[in-house]
C-alpha cells in the first residue's frame, strides 16, 4: 500500500502522484488522502513523523500565515504543541508526504519519492 497525503492544488503534490504512477509497476494500491479535507489527529501525526524520522518542526510549513499567527517559530514550544497546531490547522503540514513499506518521505521536490522505490 502506498499512501499519499495530498493537496491537489499543490504542484509538488501532483508531481509526487506522477512519480508514484511512474514507479508503481506492480500496481500497488494507492491511497490518496486529501489531508485538508481529512485532517490527521495528533496520534496519526506522531506516527507519520516516526516514519519520516525527522523532527516535528520539519513537518511544518513555515511559509503559511497561520505559522506566524500562532508563533510557531518559538523554540520553547514542545513537540506536543506543534503536533496540536498541525492537527488544528492542517495547512501547516508539509506536502506531499508519501508512505510506502514502513518508510515515508516529504515529496519536496517530488523526486524525493524515488527513494521509496529504490
């Protein structure tokens, strides 16, 4: 199963979908989750972050207006507070994120997705 956390309005997200299609020769099922319509819970975000193997801050889009409004650049914020912010404001989550075989990557640039098929 391949899972794509997708924003159809994002060119990088659409590019990741193209990369998946080009590599998916075995026709693995692909689940496309429009995370803006179906936000992840804190628990789901924590699990996704564990697969990414990065800090929770690397999952955050710091170019969004809400990032500044919430003061998320404050280094004193805990991981729990950042997860809660992403869960409450899904626009903050980096996109796209692709999960396959217990591994995940942020598909910025979309070519990062290649690593899941190597």
